[in-house]
């Protein structure tokens, strides 16, 4: 306590304030100091990487300072905190964001200029941590940013993968995967905390017996132990608080097995170390697809166990009993990946802290809340009972106990035998397995979906019986994004133009953007708006040229489809559209088509056959189109390799049209859709995920809607969908589909795209053929509107003006008010 007092006094002292180093001179001297003393270089000999690292270290220190201030205040108030449990994060580059959050971008640029260094060159040096697959990981990072900004006491817990999401290269038109060595040149943003480490056990058996007081006691005797060490990265809020992302790295408890070493068996001695470190080596690159691998379950348990032990430790520093845990902590489960937490917390409370089962269950159920991010059956996690029991024998017993009590409850209510079997935590059909979504639902006080439509479907379909049992448990929090990253930092042109008109209140007051509506008819403003977009398109065109060798004219309509490659996202529907244009131009009917660049980007899971074929299809279409002088002044096709947050920040500002064309009912929310619209792109989309709400906000007249609704999709499927019939009936569609297996497209190998062709004709699980006509007509309409530049610009302005709802700050407010009941703690 006395130490806290000292720290507090220091932090509020003049000396500490001065130490913030926010003037140009202070930034310069801190930068140089870091360059000399921590990097060991002088400017003339320093590489850009050295310079970047020195600047990053200088900024990181300021970021930690904000964190220390916030933490001191939170501790003083003993305030309730949020622990966000996520197996994935995609923070994106830190430097630009941290400069913005500290309010020192201009000062830093000037300080560097005086040393003949360009800030932009250093920003380019940063390698981002690719610790996630896509939307879910990026969402977690947007939420940390929003929690920090709003002063929500919070920590983001996760895994420090040594190799993040693979680096995608395109070789002969195919995706190839290379390891992502993001730590190769060091990571100036993190601090390792060797003293914050916890032991984690695996395997072995349990022994049930009595303790000294003759109480029943279970002992878990593992066959392997390792430790998790904390690596902290500060996450700054806008002009204020700081929180941390705490990632765990697995290590051997002892770095050498000395008994083996002394016996002369050196390799056996290091084997244990290597085995332990392997656990957090690599991220599983599957987005919305269960990997089912033992190592993946171990990773999940590892980070959950470290994080829960950390939380219990922190709780006990200030509180006397774990019975009040839920009053001081709420834990948000980011999908089911961390859902083994429910059993682990029970184990820690009951086995380690001797709490009675009922009491522990009450605390557990009041501590966790669960967000579901997908309804796709192949993404709903289940673990074979045999595998779970082998790795976590005690947890399996606990899950059985939870289940037996839960089923007992159900039997007392009016559920049928069939319903009870389908709600059970154990799926007994086939090989028995544990349904992680059920474990998370039963063990949480709240369950939410990520858009209004998705939450509704979750409640009415996937978890409908649970929703009828506990209606008050279910809610919706529509996803949101960080405006500061995806507009202020990544699109300075547009962001300055907006700020000139309405001030910079929009950085934190979401609805401020609405004021832009007052300028929608202002011709000068419209003019500037188009100029900014054109500038951004020029920058992207250069980047495309650099990365792919393809030249696109900035005046073309930039029609962009960037996201993970997945059949349900229907990148191949876009390809069918492009092929229809190609054939139209070739047959001399292309006059109505506006010059257009189709830009794709996104990674395919390495084992996902169809997704990889779709990439090959896009590159083949590109080769055909871009090299045909008859068409290439009208259309161009680009596949940008290695989509990442850093690359995304270049792409969104330059897009005219955002493709959000998933089959209705399949995309839980989407967040790319929000980032595009925030940067003034118009959306062509189905009524899926958050598209529904975006369309509502910006108005149907400013959104290009097409395709079936979820209800229509269900009806089509119920009737017995026959895609082949559509192929037979629609000559234009037939021509396009047949082109897929033509020699002309595949360069002679007509088998190359046959799997896609057959899939569409025989099953078409995502109803591309059904939505085709509606999509093509919508695209024709888009080209018509595009020709009226003024109309287009007005729609673009209105899109940005109405994006307030989709700020992550709003989402976090919703979580705080409706789920977490956590109050902000602000520092000055
Ligand atoms: N793949 C959904 O598919 C959603 C994000 C974040 C996803 C997206 O529609 O925007 O989550 N689901 O909520 C997911 O990861 C495990 O499920 C995604 O990113």
C-alpha cells in the first residue's frame, strides 16, 4: 500500500509530467538516447530498422507510463475489470496508432525531419504481429483500443505465437505459404515479465481421496508440466488511459533436465525444453474451421490456465476471498477457443482453493460471458472425449459433473429426451465429444452474437433450446471497428478533410460524423472529397504495380474484395461477374461497362482445397484479362498477395466499391464492410451480418442490395435446390460457367477449375447460381450510378456520415452496460 502511495505521488508530480516528453525537443532527445544506448548506433550508421526500433522504444516507454498511471488508479479504487480472453489478436502496426494516441504525430515528424529522417520511412519498417486469422482477431484488437480509450479497466489475454499467420506468396498463380518470422528483428513493443509465470500441467491421471480434514479431495498427477511467461504490450487509448495485452509464451520449467545432462545424454536434456517451447510456436491458420488437433487444445488450455491463475493472483492481492471474484472481474470468452476456462476455473476454485462445488459454480457462472462468432457447423468446436480426457483428465471429470447436474435440471423442466440429448455438453452421436459452445453457454451469465441478424439466428436456431431455458441470458452486441486506426491513421487525406469541416470530435464522439450531412450538397466539399479518393487510389495503384507488376489506372472504378477466402464469402461469385463482363466485351457488347479494376486479397487456409482453387481461378482470370488488349483498357484483375492489417490500411482508403456478398445467414457480422464504408466506399451486399445494419444506417438508396434473404435461402433449400436447372435455363449464366472449364481460361488444362464448376452445378452449397442474376443486374446498376460522379460522391459522403454506430467505442459501451457492468476509471 505504501509503495502504491509513493508511485501515485510520483505520477502526479511535476517531474513525472515533464517526463512525458511530448515536445518536439523531448521526442528528439529521447529518440537519440534510445538509438545510442539501447540500439547502440549513431544516425549516420543506423539502418531504417535501427531508427524505427529507437523510436518505437521511446514511444513504448510513454505508453507504459500511461498504463502504470491507469493501473495505479484502478488499484486505488479496487475497480471491477474486464479480462478479454482471445486466442487471437491482430494488433496491426503499433507506431502510427501510438503517436496518434499520444497526440504527438506532428511533433515526431518534425523532430525526425530535423535529423533528416522521414517518419513515413520508419512507419514502413514495422512488421505487424499476425497473431490471428482474420475478423475475430482484429475485432479483439479493436476492442482493446476502445477499452483503453474509454478507461475501462481491462487486460487482453492471449498467446504469444512465435510464428503468426503464414506469409502468403503467389507462385505460378497458386497460394504458397511461408513462415511468418515477425520476431526475427526483435519486438520493441513488448516487455517480458519473467517474474509473472505460472505452471501448467498436462496429461497423467487423477487420484480421488480425502485430505487432512477428511474432506474429499482430488489430486491431478500430470505427466508433463511447463510454465507460461507473460509478455506485455501496452495498448494506448486515445489521449488518455493505457492497458496491456498480456500474451503467454510456453517454456520449460527448467531449461535443462539436469539428471539427463549429467548422465551425458545432452539431446534428451534439451528435448523437454524444445517440447515445452513448441506449444506456442505457431498459430493454427484455420479461420472458421476446426483443426481438431491435440496441440491446438493444448494451446487453448495453456493460455486459459495462465490467465486464470494470473487473475486469481491479482484478485487476492486486494480482496480477501475468491467468493467475490465475479464482483471484481468479468471474463469475456472470444468464441469457444478459450471455453475450457469454465472447467479450469472450477478446478482452481474447488481443487486448489478448496471451495465447495456449488459455491464455485455460482462464482464461475457469474464470471464468464461468451461471444459466439459463427454459426457455420464446421467451425463449432467439439473435442473428442478421448482426446480431452487424455490431455486434461481432471477437466473431463469436471465437465461430466457440470453436465450431469445440468441434465438433471433439464429433466426437471419440460424438455423432451431428444432436446436434452441435443443440449447435453456431450455429443453422443458417433464418437463422443464435448460441445464447447454448450460448455461456454452453460458456464456463462451472458451469451451474445455479433450483429442483430446473427444474434437472432443464434437464439432461434443454433442455441434455441438454451434461449428458451434462459431467455435473459441472450443478447446482441453488433461489432465495431477502431475509427482512429481505420480512418485517422490510415486515411489522413480524408480524415483531415473531415476534421476541417466538423472538427476532430469524431475521434471519440461517434455521432459527430453525422454533421457531414450538412455538406453533402457543398460542391467544393464534393470536389475535395473526390480528389482525396483519387489521391488514395494513386497510392494504391503504385503499390499494386510494385507488388504484382500490374498497372491499374486510378480513374477506374476500384471494386474491392478483400477478406479470408471462403466459399461462403463467395469470391467466386465476383469471378463469375468478371467473366460475364469479359465475354460481353469480347462479343462487342461492353459499351455500358465503366472501366473497372477488380482487386482481390485474402488468405486461404492451407488445407482448404476449394479456397486455394478459387485463388488460382482469380489469378487465371487476371492473366487472361490483363493481357488481352481488347479488354484490358476496360477491366483489370489483381490479386494482392499477403493481405494483412498493414496492407488493409492501404486498401480501404482507395476503394470505391466494397464487395460484401456472402450468402445471407452465413457471415456473422463482418467488419471489413464497416472499414470500407467508413472510408467512403459504397457497398454491394446481401442482407447478411452487419450489412443489414449498415444498410439501415446509410439508407437503402446509398447501398447496393441484392440477393436472397435468410428466409428465402431457407425456403429454397427446403424446396430442394437444383442448381443444374438454373444452368440449363439461363443461357448467359451457362456461357459463363462453361468458360470456367474452357481451354481459353485454363491455358489448356480444362480440369483445373472443374472442381469449382462441378461443385456449382451439382451442389452449389452457397447458392451462387441462385443469386447470380440479381448480382449481375445490381452490378449493371452500379456502373450506371458510377457514371454520375456527383451522385456517387454524395452517396459516399452519406455513407461516412452514417457510420457512427459501427465504432468499437459504441460496441464496448454496449458490452459495459448490458453485459459487464463495468465502469470506466479515467486518469487525467
Ligand atoms: N471469421 C465471422 O465470420 C465476424 C468475426 C468477428 C468471424 C465474422 O463475420 O465479423 O468473426 N467468426 O466477430 C469467427 O472467427 C470463429 O468464428 C470471423 O472472423
